[in-house]
C-alpha cells in the first residue's frame, strides 16, 4: 500500500542559470521566458495527475524562481501555494551574484568537491546544506503523513531528499542530474506486515518537455 507521496518539480530555467551566475537570495531575478514555458508544461502534466490522484499540499522555497514556479503550478492545479523558508536553497555567501566558473575555479570544484568547507566566505558547506535541507523535508513528511505533497524545488533540494531517503549519509560524492522542470517522485510503501520503505518511482523525468506540440 502506498501511503505518503512526495513529488518534486524543479524550477524552470532562471535568468541566473542562463547567465551562468550564482543566483542566491540577493540576486535571483526569476525565470526566463523559456523557464516559464518549461514549468507550464510540467504543470499541465501534473494537473492531469492531480485530477486522478489529488495533491493535498503545494510548497515552494522563498527564492524568486521557486515562488514563480510554484505560482504556475498552483494556478494549474487550483491549489494554494505555501512558501516555506525551510526550503530555502544553499546560502552562497559572498559568491551570490558572481560567475559560477570563477567561484568553482577559486574553490577548485563545485560545492560538493570539498563538502565540509564553505565554497565562499559566509556560504554553507555542502554537507551542512544537505543536512539542513534534509531535515526540512523530514519535518514536512512528518507533518503530512498519508498525504500527496508537491514541491516547487531547487535541484539541490531534490538531492537532499535523495540523501535523506536513500540513507546515503554525509560526504557522498556521487550525485544525480536534476534538469529544469523535471519531476522526481517518491512513494512510501507499507507492506501487509506494517513494514515501510521509501521507493523512488521516477527521477529527473522530463518527458513532458519533449512531447510533440498539440495541433
């Protein structure tokens, strides 16, 4: 039996993504036109699922690109949007607004390369972020047991959920691709003996972005 379900829709392309810069809370300017279209396609798909198997809650993090993505989903599914500060993305510190290539060059890799070190002055550490974001997801799971919850999420939040639910632990160096407006779906299964386990139904599903246009 399936009990709780978590569905993550990554935000669409943001202007910071297109420009190759770090889009932290100070400098995120929201979605591009393409990004809005990507989320609209994800919303169309999720609305069809919602009609058959309704979502009970919709959450977004506070960063502009997430709130915009969440609003597109909310309008398509006719659900209220809850913006949760606990779903904030990584704190980039002094790297906020800088070119990612330069940040990674100075750090000798992305945030995961040295997971217990801040990648810029005042930033998170990668393991610290995974722990914080994973705890936020765990809190929401406890608050919504038996429900079907949708998230407009950062790619990093999807990774944190994987680390949490796969019980990967700190310091993991493997990762997962999370494309813009892709869908990732977790289900909590309970067997006839009462034992529960999380199962990954799909990851980084972007079929809706490549479907033929309707006539």
